[in-house]
């Protein structure tokens, strides 16, 4: 295989303080990788300006004029990290064999990018950068992040533990990502659903080099809530369950309250009042939960997610002439052919 063309996508929101350093370091790395013949010299850095209000775009634009490895994409307004990332991935896709996404603050170790490429050349189409530990986080961030992973796991969502958006994806994987039509795209949940051959690379995360976090508590909570509600209807189910529980509790309490009445230990009117409060409360929750079940179905339908993703298409491509089952290199070749068939169709 020829050296793959790599594009590194960097979403930036008000990053003027850290950007010059980021551009410098990524540029150095790109040149090293090209020299080592790990990647093609057509590789690029793509900086996505997510509606910054500072000099971020100016910096990207000026660098792009003099540096052939640097490209910029300016979004019309701030659309958030996930959407900015998608804009970058989709624009980079056609000109690259693989795309790596990384945050502008260089908290992720750029040296492991080398390992990403090696894993890609070995036939992995998705490589996740996974943090070894969370020592550099504040106690609060560590605690909330771990809680989030636990909740997601209980709700049945398959996430790669301690993986943020530092990852490599092949052109084909991004092509499949484009078929997820939902508006609320929670990338960390969606990417594992693509299902192609994938692996993880471990690294230590550093402190932010300059500037401050663009994820204040409010954004973090809304990100987590989006993640949960775009992947799971379990919260709706819990309402239904709660309805059933309070309905049965109301029956038991009803019996208890009636007993109290017959023993004569209650005020007049109390028994009927308290029993109906419990009963109606339970019935209402059941009703809301039932409606929720239908809303949940509509919600799943409106997402129009692809029902399946083809890995190797031996039907449209014709059968390869292999004596034994294919080895890794032949598998890579088969996948490339499958991609060509798909692009032609
Ligand atoms: N970011 C973005 N749009 C936003 C918020 C953040 O493109 O609305 C970018 C930001 O410039 C950075 C990345 O997303 O490159 C991650 O943000 P940050 O480092 O502030 O998050 P943290 O590491 O604190 O979770
Ligand atoms: Mg950061």
C-alpha cells in the first residue's frame, strides 16, 4: 500500500492563545511523519473555526496563506465541538485515506499519532486514543466523567472507557458515519456502532497548554444529557416502571388504610383521600410511561440510522481468487475494493 494521506482535524473555539503553538507542533509532527514515510506528503492539517469571537480565524487564515500543509474551515457560527468536528471530518474525507481528530489545546499526546498510523496500516479502520488515567483532571471532572460512563453502561450504551474525541477514522468509516442522519450526533456513542475493525492506543493526557476550558459545567452537563437521551429510551421506561410500582404500593396502602379505618384510628374522609391520591398518581405515571413508549419509538424512527453497514462486499465486487481464507493484507485490499464499489454505485 502507498503511504496513506492523513488529515488532522482540529476544532477550535476561541483558541487564539494556544493556536500558534498547536499549529507549530502539529506541523513539525506532520513533516516528521512524511520524512519517515509513514504518511504521504499530500497530508494536511485542517483547522475548523467554530464561530470564534477572537483572532482564531485570522491565525488559521494567515498560516494557510504561507504554509501549504495548513487548511482552514470557517463555520458561520458556533455550533459546538461535536458539530465542528463533523464539519471537519466530512470535508477532509474526500482528500484523505484517514483522518485524525484532536482538540486544539494539545492535551492529547500528539506523539501517539505515529502509533495511530501504524495501527491503520495494519488494517484497523478506527483507532481510539484512550487515556491511561485521569490524574490531570480535577477531582470534580474525574468524578463526574466516571459517573457518566457508569450511567451509560447501565443504560446499555457501548462507549470506549476514557476515550474522548482523539481518534483515527478511515475514509470508509467516515463515509458510513455520514449515513447517521440524526441531528444530535453523540460521536463517542456512534463511532463504535460503525463496527469496522478497530483498536485502542493508550496515552497520558496533559494539562491544557494555554487558554481555558471551553466546556464549562453547563456545557458538560448538557453534553452528558444529550449523550444519554440520544442513545437510550431507558429513562422513559423508568417512568413506566415507577407508575407500576406506585400503583401496586397504592393497592397495599389502600388495604392498610382500610384496616386503620376499621380499627377506628383515622379522621373521617382521610382514607378515601389518601387512597385516591396514591392510586391516581400511579395510574397517571403508567399513562405517561405508555405514551413515552410510543414517543420513544417515534424518536428511534426519526433518527433514520442505517440498519446495517457492509464491511466487505463480495457480491458487487465479484469473488476474489484466494486459495485460503484471506490474510490481513488481502483483507485490507478487499475492503478497499468494497469502498470503490460503493463510491461508484
Ligand atoms: N470547541 C469547539 N466548539 C465549542 C467548544 C469547544 O470547537 O463550542 C473545541 C475547543 O476549541 C477544543 C475542543 O473543542 O479544541 C475541546 O474543548 P476543551 O479543550 O475546552 O474541552 P475540555 O478538554 O476542557 O473538556
Ligand atoms: Mg481540553
